[in-house]
């Protein structure tokens, strides 16, 4: 069959290729379907910087039988506009939605958007090919697990598909399906011009209040074997990639496995640089040291908050002391550390927010990322807001900032002021600037990044503005 897969951009406008990462979901699906002899075309609408109409025309020119759209909550309404237009232009096209947003809102989407034919909930690697087989053979669609569709105005949802256990059975995503060149950039600073993403495990056994990843995969963590991961890294290096980001929900859950991946990277003399996220309670010095040796340059730690009461509310299963220790060990191992924070929980006081923001200065991280607690369907916080009666029926289509709806939160405006002030104070400290200069002089990685960014230096003001926003 002729299939077009679209990764949609946010309704807030195009994302620059510099701050986007390749859409691994549809790259996996495209590769699997291509291997089954389907004709595949992929477009990353979010970053290709074309209007929705041009994207639609591109799709129509391919004359597809199936159009699959990958959706996040931020792109759901864009997906509906595109789907409506395509269906209007060619009613024979079957429109299939997948991804996080489609998964957690299937009945609402099918009810509101009659031009969506099928929704694949959760992982699509098995369900999507099965659905296509059923459509092609005019077979029983109801026999395919993990799909939702409308039949005689009734919404049918087949039982959930089970998460794939053996991830080594999946092919390596064929990144050549996308013509785009992605650039790695953090806060306006370019890190690499030959960059891609990789996934070494799926799922997470934790159940943080602000995350929907564990319910997406039934809290089931599955990992690829170290050999399989390193084989893909080797391939990426041979294709000219210099830097990759691991987008795992929980990369370091099994420290022994992580160390084995690092040992294999060293053994096979792979020199790709990489960055990743990590949990502060899964951060032995031995593992972090191995990660550094094996090319890890930057680790994002989910510090979230400096107040244990709030960490408990978030169900994060860590205390702030874990963060203090993890950052110390990561710095000792030679990694750059970005700390990500979630502020604005119900009952979190203004003083507590200030305490968290200030603590970032003492922690020794290289940069903080302060976020405001947000909720979308699928996250435990979403259910909590529903139970409290703070959400309206049509809120499912948008991300909700918790301080906007919960009167027990410090007002959003005040949190934004504190965050801006926090960034300003963080950046303009003599000790910080001196420390960063010292680290840059001693690090070949940082020096390389500095050289690459010399043409950007005139944009320093813009970079700072972006940090503040
Ligand atoms: C990498 C990543 C990014 C990257 C790239 C995203 C991309 N283009 O794919 C970047 C940095 C750009 C990014 C940005 C954002 N992200 Co993000 N991101 C992720 C992350 C960590 C991994 C995604 C990934 O590659 N997974 C691996 C692949 C294999 O899985 P997958 O994409 O889910 O695909 C599978 C299924 O969903 C399904 N599927 C997917 N698409 C389709 C399409 C069809 C047709 C079918 C049938 C099936 C199907 O099959 C795939 C294979 O099994 C996830 C966490 C997560 N677990 O999803 C958060 C996550 C998706 N991001 C999230 C958010 C909030 C954002 C931002 C809004 C953040 C912000 N404030 O700016 C932006 C939005 C960008 C946009 N386009 O609108 C939330 C989404 C919540 C929601 N309800 O939408 C997540 C779930 C994080 C979280 N903990 O809540 N993100």
C-alpha cells in the first residue's frame, strides 16, 4: 500500500530543525512497513517549516491510500485540520492517528473528528501493520488489538495491545526515510550538525504525577540488549552522525546494562558523543564514569524540586539528597549536568518555590530548566484535577498548566516572575561564570562547541531571551 506518515508540528508554530529531534515513532513504523513492501513517504511537518496547506498538498501528490499522523497534545488540533483537509480532498484516503495524544483521547477524537478513520493506541509497531493487513484483505478489523474506530456511530475499542517484550526484534529505524538534517541545540547553542536520536529501552516502572510514559507502556520497562544498541550506534557512526540523544523514558534503570553498553562502545572504538536523561537515584559513580568514558557529554537529571514534601506529592520516589549526591558524582565523573525542575504544585508555597530555584545555584549544575507543572490526559495529575472538578469537558485537547486551574497553587504569573529572576540570578554569578570558563578551557568538547558557536555570539542577547521565555 502507499502510505504517508506525518509528524505534526505544534499549533504554536513551526519548530526549528535545530531544536527538534527526529521523530523516532514514525521512523520505526516507516521502517517496519517498508520491510513489509509498503511504499512509505515521511514528512516532519513540525520542522520542515512549510504551511499546513503545503504539507497537505505534498501528501496528496503522493496519492496515498493511508495517511498516518503522529500526535502529541500540542499537535492534536493541527492533526485535525490536516486530516479534515485531506479527507475533503480525497475521501478514499484512510486517516489513522497514533501517538501519545491519540492513545489517551481516542473516544473524544473519534467523536469530535468524523474524518479520523482509525486510532492506534499505544505502540504501533505491531498494531499498525496488522490494521493495514486487515484493511487490505478486507478482514475483521476487530481482530486487531489496540485500535479504536467508529462503526455505525458506535465507538469500538479493541483490547489494548501488549507492549513489545523483545525490542531486539525491531529493525533499526531507517533515518534516510527523512530527508531532513537535524541539528542539536540547547538554548540557542549549537552542539552538533550531524545529530540524531536513539532509543535503547521503552517504558518506565515509576509513576511520576506529571508524566504519562508509564501508563503508555503499562509501567513495563523493556530494554534492548547492549549488543543490539551498540550495533546501531556503530551504524550511525558509519553514516556520519557525530552526536546522538537517547530518548529513553528510563535509560539507566539497570546500571549493569548501562555499564555494559559503555564498555562495548569503548571496545568497538565508537567515538559518537551522546547525551541523555537520568534519574538521580540511579546514578552510581561507576556508571557515570563509564558513561563519560563512552562519550556521554551531557546528562539531564530530573531533579524536579528541592522540597521533599513536593517530591513525595509528585510520586517521584526520591528525596532532594539523591539530587545532591547524583550531581556531585556526575560532576566528578566529568559530565555536564542540566537539572530539570517542575514548579507550581498544589500547596507548594511561594517560599518553597523560591527555595527550589535558589537551590539550583548551590547544587553545582551547569544549567537549570525550570518548568511549570502541566497536565495532559494519561498523567496521574490529570486524573487528580478531574477528580477535584477543575477540568472542563473540552480540556482534553490542550495541555493545562496546573496553576491556571487549581486555586491551591501560587498564581502562574508569580511563578513566571520567580523563574525569570531565578535564571537571571543563576547566570550572573561570578562563581558560575568563572567555573564555566574554567570547565570550558579544560574540555575539548566545550571548546569545540564554543568554536562552532562563534558565528552565533552576536545572538547572545537572543539566546538569553529564549532562556527566559
Ligand atoms: C524525544 C521527545 C521529544 C523530541 C522529539 C519529539 C518527536 N518528534 O517525536 C522533542 C525534543 C522535539 C520534543 C518536544 C516536545 N515534547 Co516530547 N518527548 C520526547 C520523548 C522523550 C520520546 C519520544 C520518542 O521518540 N519516543 C520513542 C518512539 C518510538 O515512541 P513514540 O513516539 O511514542 O511512537 C510510538 C507510538 O506512540 C506509536 N505512534 C507514534 N506515532 C504514530 C503514528 C501512527 C500513524 C501510528 C499508527 C502510531 C504512532 O507507535 C510508535 C512506535 O511504537 C517523549 C516521551 C515518550 N515516552 O513518548 C516526550 C513526550 C512525547 N513529549 C512531550 C511534550 C509535552 C513535548 C513538548 C510539548 C514539550 C514542550 N513543552 O515544548 C514538545 C512538543 C513538540 C511538538 N512537536 O509539538 C510529552 C507529550 C505529552 C502529550 N500528552 O502530548 C511526552 C510524552 C513527555 C512526557 N513525559 O509527558 N519531545
